[in-house]
């Protein structure tokens, strides 16, 4: 049973509009969440993270929102650019309980010019 | 340049023939880990290591071995590969800092595409 779910395998958005990628988790021990971005033929690269003590974290065009009661987080990209086209992985960690990351299956984002 | 280097990038082998995928990092990271990526399943952790001579199983360790004799290297060993181990493999490393930055950023290698016939 997947502990981290990304229910949209793919998403297409027009350039300049907002992209919203969603992630749900089931393990209440998770207290640290990250988003990674992956281009073809490359390894994933870190994008943004959020701790469970916060409900929002921003870094430029990227904002992550965390709703602990719903066990849900989302990544907002505003405005979306063609270079944002990639696979986005959500990851969660029970940081206080040891060293492990659990990744979701990924969402492929296509930003159309 | 800070990086995680995996070799080879592509590998085709046959069932039962032992193989090793190497991983090396030049960032003096304590933590290293192996993942496999399969369609619809995301990245699943195989093994991880918190430091030299300290390794532990991840979520899918069956059929794999690892060793951590030196801080920079973390090879993945398939003693008797089987077709269900055909996958895209990633090695990753991270520092074990303190507080809010603890293990915030995993640095990944470029991947090894393994096909077991």
C-alpha cells in the first residue's frame, strides 16, 4: 500500500498559468515533506520542502502548502514556464523517527507554450 | 563540482550473472541510499547507509546487497539478478546536519538503467 500518493499521473498547463500538483499521504508519522523535479535522463533534483510545523513555504515561483489534518500537500508553480515540464515527485519523511524518504509515483507536468 | 556518480549508465545482463553498480559522491556526505524507479510506483528505497559500516534495509531490499567500506562509495550488488530487477536505479547522498536542514536535500546520481534478460 502506497504511503505517498500522487493521483494525477500527468498534468498539462498553458504557459503563464498556475500549475497545481497534489500529493496525499497516509502515515501520520511523516513530519517533513519535499518535492523533487526530474528531467529525462537525469536524476531527481531537490525543489522545495516543508516541515510539519508550517503550512506554507515559498521559494520564488514555487509554493508548497501543507494541510496536516487532511494529510495533503500541494505544489503551486506560478507562472508556469515551458522549462518546468518534468516529472515531479512528492516525498515524505518521519524525520524525528529515523532516516527514510518515501516517494510518490510522480506527476508528469507539461507546460505548453 | 559536487556530484553523485553512478556507473554504468546502461547495463544489459542475463539472469543469474552477478553484477555491481557503483556509486561515488564527492561531498563528504554521511548518508547514502539506493532507489529503484518503476512505472507507477515512484522511487522505492532499496538500502541506505548512515555512515561507514552502517547499512540498513529500505522498503525493497530482497535480491540486493550493499556495502559501505568507505565514506564516498556505496556499491549496489545483485548476486543473482532476475528479470523482476529490471529497473532504473538511482543512488543518492545527503549530509546529516542538525535542525531544520537535517537531510533536507538528497543529491541524486543520473541513474543506471538495468535490463535483466
